[in-house]
């Protein structure tokens, strides 16, 4: 493709061998400076496509541009903080030998922490629309030097109500910029946005609305409300996932399921929008580095989660939206690897499977799970607490119990009961100390 040697060197180190379909179709147009609307699911390599385009445009010709403080030459807009961080990291890796300075700006992090890298000069800004506008209004970010503007996961940004913010941002960039729009789906609003802010854009459909990866085996397990948790535990014991992403409908449900899994001895963490950015970053880092092998998440993770080694996606709470389903299971089977997606459905939810099969054009096979109480993992935290209580059964423990009994007989408070007895419920279910 005639790419710059510095970029090719980084791609080689990252293990890239040949371009994916979206890269093969889009890069020749991007390198010619064309505006582009690209339809492709996540996990198809579109981040690398626009990253190579930006780096080639900014660095290949003159080996780097002079950057003024707070005036980048390229901007990438993403719907979520997690995606912004991941895209920035991907561009940094591909631009490792170009000297590109990439800064991620997003909400949830103190804005003052982002001022220093902006003032030092950033070639490429990757950010969420709201935080980008915050910096523009503060006078800490100017877009009059932008040569390339990218809207990543454009349909998701519109769903989240960012259209007005996106338009305000694009209006502050030069009309001569190259504009790239990537989206998993192309509803009329996306096409309209493209016509308004792009110059005769080329259109590429690399994967349509169907699931991009054909190497995801899909299953569903019919279960009752009472057997649902045991069905999940049985699946985890039998499948022994390398990395598993489990989706819950609510933040509270994700926290509760995560605590149950920890109680049963699994290495898991939760991820949802009520967590601080620092905690979310730590959960993602632990999952990406395989320090844990289970991440219990809300649909926050259905987009913007780029971990290539996820072997299993489990829909603990089934979604009624086929497109959310495709984004969820698209977290596995990425970049040509095999993956499994398993959905737990109640007996009266069979129609959801039929509806999703029609939309995705793929068969979801039934999976029978035999629940055996003997195979279910024990509550390891409860067992530890119980052994701790037994440790108090010696002479000293008897003396303490006798003293408490004497105190109670003299009218002492009922709170003089052993602490471990009073809090046993908390220990049993939540592992509190």
C-alpha cells in the first residue's frame, strides 16, 4: 500500500500481516484524501484504518508537523471514555516511530489533568464530544488547524444525544479538512450528517448490519428464574473460559452478580457507569492483562471494549434489542479468532431468539445445561469465615463466650452477641469483614 516505513515497522511489531476488508477497501481512498463513510462492526480493524490515514497525512510527508499549544492537527470523536482511551492507545502504538503526540480527553477525569498535555502541544486529540466542547469553551482547545476529523461509532454517538455537540465541534474545524465517519449501522440521520459536513464522501459497507465475525458460535440456554444463577455457574465450571464477558441489564445487577462470583472463588470484577473512572480503568486493565478472567458489565462494555482474547460472551440478562445483541457478542471472535456467545433466556423469551436470528441471519443453537449440585463451586469466602469462627472455639473463646453470657444475664445489650454471628449474613453473601 506504499505506507511509510515507520508506520510499517510498528504494524509489523503489532503482528499485522494483511489488511482486513475495511482496511483494504478504505485505505486507498483515505490516502488520496477522500471523505469517507464506512459501515463496519467493531473488531474489524477500522481504528487502524483511520489511524494509518491520520499518521500518513501528518507525518509521512515531512516527518512531523509543527504543533502549536492547544491546536491539534487531527481529532477523533468517540461515544465513551473507554473507547477514547483505547483508540488513543491504538494510534500511539501505530505511530510509535513517527513521534506522534496523542492525547485522550474525556469526562470522568479532572479537566485540569488534561491541560498540561494540551498546552505542550498534541498532534492528535481523541475525545468524547462533551469534554471536547468543555475545552473549547475554556479556551484550552482550538480546532482551526485540524486536517482530519473522525467520527467513530457515529450511530452510538447519535443514540446518546451527541448530534448537536458533534455539529458544534465540526463547525469550528476548517472546511478543507478530511472527514471520516465510521458506523456499525447507517440510519438516515448518519447519511444526513455526512451530506451536511462532508465533501462528496465515498461510501463503503464492509460488514452491513450483520455480525461481522463469522467464527462466533452462538447458543442459548432455556432456564427458569430460580435455576438461572446455577446455570451460569455450571457454564463457567464446564467451559473454563480464558476470558469471559458477562452482560447484566442493570448496574446493581452487575455488582450483585460480581459479588456472588467472588464468593464462589472466581476472579472477577464489575464494570458499569456508576463506578469512578479510576475504578473502571483498573477493572479494564486487570481484564486486559488477564489478572482476572471474568468481567461482569452493563451495556457500557458492548461498544468500546477492545480485548482481542475474549473467548466467551454470556448474556446473563438477555437483551430485547437485536443490535445490542450483535454488539455484545461482537466482543468475542475478534480479528479472526474463535469465540462463543451464550444467552440465558427464560422459557417465555423464545421469541427473542427467533427475532435475533432473523436480524442477524445466523442460527442460535440450543444448549442443554445439566445442573449438578456436586459440580457447583462452594462459597469460598463463607468457608473462610466459618473456619475463622471455629478458631475461636478453644479455651480463650469459651472464656469470652462465658463473659458475654454473664453480661447478658445482668441485663446487657443484645448486641453483646458474638460479632461473627450478627454479621454472618453479610459474610455469607458479600464477604464483608
